[in-house]
C-alpha cells in the first residue's frame, strides 16, 4: 500500500468548532486582537491543532470568512510598478476578482454584510487588515494617516462593488473594466498617496 502524504482532513466537527470560535473572535475583537491560543481555548482544542488544520492566522481568517481568493497573492500585483499607478492597478485587480468565478462568493458576502452586523464586522476586518493595510504599508505615506486613507479607499471600492454587482446601476454595471479603471483609479490614487485636507488628515485640532 502507498502511504498518503499531505495534511489529513481531520474531524469535521473539530474543524467547524474552530471556525465558529474564530468567527466570533474576529468579529468581537478584530483580526489583530484575536489570537490562535484564545480561539483554540474557545473551541476546546490545543493551539497546535488550529495550526495543523489552517496553517497561520491569516489562513484561518480567510477560511472562516469563506474568502475565495488569497489577498497575499494579489497585493504584489497592485504594488508592482510605479507607486503613482497603484490606484489604477488596485481597481483593475479588484474588478478582475469580482468578474471571475470567485466573484459569486464575494457578492454573497457583500449582500450578507448589508443586513448582518456580524458579517459586516468580518468584512470590515478583511478589507482593512488583509488588503488595504498591506497596500498602504508599502507606500510612502504618513503612518498616522493609514487608517483614514484605508477607510477612504474602502468607500470607493465597496461602493463600486455594490453598484456594479448588487444594485447593478447602469452604465456602471455593464461598463468595460478599463473604463472604470480610468474613471476611478485616479480617485483611489489620491486617497492612497495624495494630500489630505489638514482638518481631516491630522485629527482634532487644538483650540
């Protein structure tokens, strides 16, 4: 008999218990504050078992959310080339995912987030920690402005997804991807690296 190699599938009940604990932890405490050890404790398993089934915390998060793509494999495409073109590359990559078969799962997640606060929290953590933070940290911008810049980018990207794939507002819904890249990319670029209004970008001003 030939011995099988690779990771064993494991007990489905154990895996689901870990995923349930992970979803709760990520939604309640956020990605950064949720720990593998705490998730394992809630699920009643050893932390080593979480690593055995899911690898690292990033992979556990993606599996818990049923994300069809790995942002770690897409972000390098956004960052490749002139930083001044990052906005257009981000929009192009974003549309490439949503227009692919993986877009069906993404649409389901977005629809759920609109009506379910739990899913909305998870979606917020995914967008900010897995995509926007990874992009912004590689650009030459003030670290103190990263949360604001990320939030501004998210308003455009999530708004685009909602209008194109859920509401299906024309002519955005049927526009060629490159038309949207040309129209929205410069706005995304301004949010990524452009100057921000002083009263917005620097926080509360002293009296």
